[in-house]
């Protein structure tokens, strides 16, 4: 089909009209939608444009040569008059140049020359090679361009084709980068800065997508091989492009998951070394990757310790307890072998995870890295003996006050201070025995405590229903036997205030606790202000009840007489 028919133009259209018409038709005939129609439109556009330019060039030559030809014809007539010959009359030649040549031939008595026929410009071989070009015939077309000696024109047309066919740009640039040294200082094709930036940016993003897919597939070996292949390309050895490529890889590692060996291989490929101060920008992103690498190394080391059952060191047992999913019974089997070193290792590991690697806590079977504290043995310290002595001494003293109101002296006071030691010692020993017994059913005790004690009152599961509840119930009954209902109310109130009110009167120094172990059990640092007020009020109530209502059994029990 004729090019003018395809463009819907007259055959004398100028270059501007052809371009405007081509731009209008291109909107309805895009290469992505109709490749064949676009190719036909492109060929018609180039042919029409070539013919219009040729016609414009010829018209310009004729316009310039016409005055020169008329002047030559006048000179020839003057020459004819001087030679006494017939002046020349212009013949109907097509061009003034041809007419002047004919007249000169007559004057010189030679046969006139006939005008030579116009020769059309030869077709551009590079244009023919670019027609129908695609990613599959690049090698063949380049070989033909080399044979025909149009390498430079072929590369220029190939560059235009990259922007006219965006879908094939990455493949064409990749081929040209390997075979024609594109994007390197040795390239022969001329690129504008924006063309160079567009091609490098698209190629780097294509590389990034490939590497990201490999990371998502957990194909780390293929990732390293592909990265090594990319780094060996000449165009990525240029400093600016190498810096841009390193930033892209750094961003990719920041946005994805990877293993420590892969990160080390990437650092080796780029020469990154934190100790030598060689690392990519931005620095904050690099610091984050180094921290992640240290975190992953730490977690991998913990996993190795936890999975190797042959290890029996304290840190290995602590790692196994925190990282291995187990039931409470299985945890107790491990904890039975724990000593002071193992509990210290658990404490250190919990603090490291909390303050240094908090992201790792999400991977643990337990959300609380200190969950093991509920299994820690709770020894009965001497403070318990001191408090028991204080309770029984107060109870005995109040009873002596009731029975010896008129004979109360220093001797009586010494008697009730001494009498409180015996029940306190017995209660302390019973409490120790109960602590050993309750350790055998720790799992069941934890289960009961979880469901019976509100989490607000027992956030760390320190208090246990059986281990602590039974001794407290025994003390409640003992107070009831000694001081009746008011004694039981006093002890229960003091206990509830201790659980519900967390504020304490003061702080006990470590030196005092170490130097006076027999006194720190009664130190005010363990007391709530409400406990002090409640105790004073209840003691006053008990004394008043004993004095004014001795017949009412509020402070004593009336045992049935036989």
C-alpha cells in the first residue's frame, strides 16, 4: 500500500504535515495493542518523510541556482553580439541551469548536452535491519550490520527502538550491554544524560526484582551466584553506577529476610567491612543490617544449644528451656536439675532478649522471657521466722494483757516476748517442710493458680494457691485460736492490704539487710502505710473489746466444758 494512502495525505504534503498526521494516527495505533499496524504506520511515515525532505532539498537548489542561470544567459548574449552571431533565445528547458549549458554549447560549436536524469537516494541499510527487529533476532541483525558497514547507524536506530518499544527495552539493553559495551565509557552510540539514566535505572530495577524473587524463594545459593554475575559486568564497575547498585542491594536486604551466611557473602562480594569502616550509604540502614546480623547470629547460636541434647551446660539448659516448645510437665523435668548457675543463666538470657534483642521474643514459644520464674524454688528465709515471732508475740501479749490487766509489768512483757519464740519456731519448721512437699506437685499448683488467682494480683505467677495458700490458711486459724474473730480479721486484713496496695513506707539498704538479718524481716520497707494504720486500729479495737466486752467471744473462743 502507498505510504500516502496509509497516512491519508496528498503526495505533496510537507514535512510538518507528515509529522503532525503521524502523531495523530499514533494515538490510535500503539505498538502494545497493534504491533503489525504500528509497523505499517512507521514504515509509511519514514518513507513519506524521506520523500518530502528530498523534494524540499531540490526546491531549495532550484531557488538558489535560478538567478545564477539567468545571469549566465545574459552574459552569453553579450558574448554573441561581440562575436557578431545571432543572439540566443532561451529555449524551453526545464531548468535554468540546463538552458545555460545549451547556449554555451552552441557558442563553442559543440553538440549540446541533454540534462541527466535525477537519481533517487539509495535506501539506508540500517533502516532495513531495524525493521521487524525483536529480542530474538538481535544477533543476526547485528552480524548483518557489521557485514554492510552500518554499525553506527544500527546502534543509533537500536537506541531509538528502545524508547519506541518499552516492553523490549530491558532485553535489548541487556544484550547491547554485553555485545556493544553500552552504558560503559567505551560505548560507541551517543546517549543523552536522560537516556543514560533511564536505561541504567530500568536495568538496575530489573536486577533487583530478580534478586528479590530469589530471596522470597529462599534460594540463597542462586541469589549469591546471580549477584556475582551482575557484579562482574563491565558497566557496573563504573564508580557512579556501582554506588547506585550497592544502594539498591542495601535497600533490598533491609526490606527482606535472609540468613547470616548470605549477608556475609554479600559483604564479601562488595568489600563491605564494618571494622575497616567500608560500608554503603545510608549509614543508618547499614547499622540496622549489622544489628540484624548480630541478632540472627545470636539466635542461631541459641538454637544450636537448644537442639543439641548432649550439651548440659547452664547456658545450654537455659536456651533449651526458653526456645523449645514444651508442656509444664516437660519443663519441670528440665528444671529439676537446675541449680544456682542454671537459674542465673536463665536470668541473663531473659535480660539479653528483653533489652538487646526484643524482636526475638516474638519467636519464642512463651511471650514472657521470664516465665520460668514461676518454677524457681522459693526458699523459706529467716525473715519468715521473724514475722511469725512478731505475730505470735503480739497475740500472746494481747492475751496476757486481757488476763493480767492489773499485774502488767516488765516481767510480764519479757514472758510474752519469750513465749512467742516457741510457736514461731514450730511454724517456721512446718513451713519449710511444706515448701519441700509442694515442689512435687508444682505443675498442678501452677494450673490452679492460673485459674483461681486474678492476673492483676499475680502478674508473674509468684503466688501459688497450694504452696502459699495452705500456710496462710494455717496462720489464719492460729490467729483465730489465739485472738478470736478479731485476730483472724486482723491477719486477713494485713494480708489483703499487702497484696492490693503496692506502695511501701521506705527502702531498705543492702548494708542493713546484710548486717542485721534478724531485723530486716520487720523493716518498714516491707510494710504498706495502710498496713501500719490498720494494725494500730485493730490492736486498739481488740484491747477495747477485751476491756469493755469481755463476755463477748470476739477475742477468744469459749471451749465447751465437759
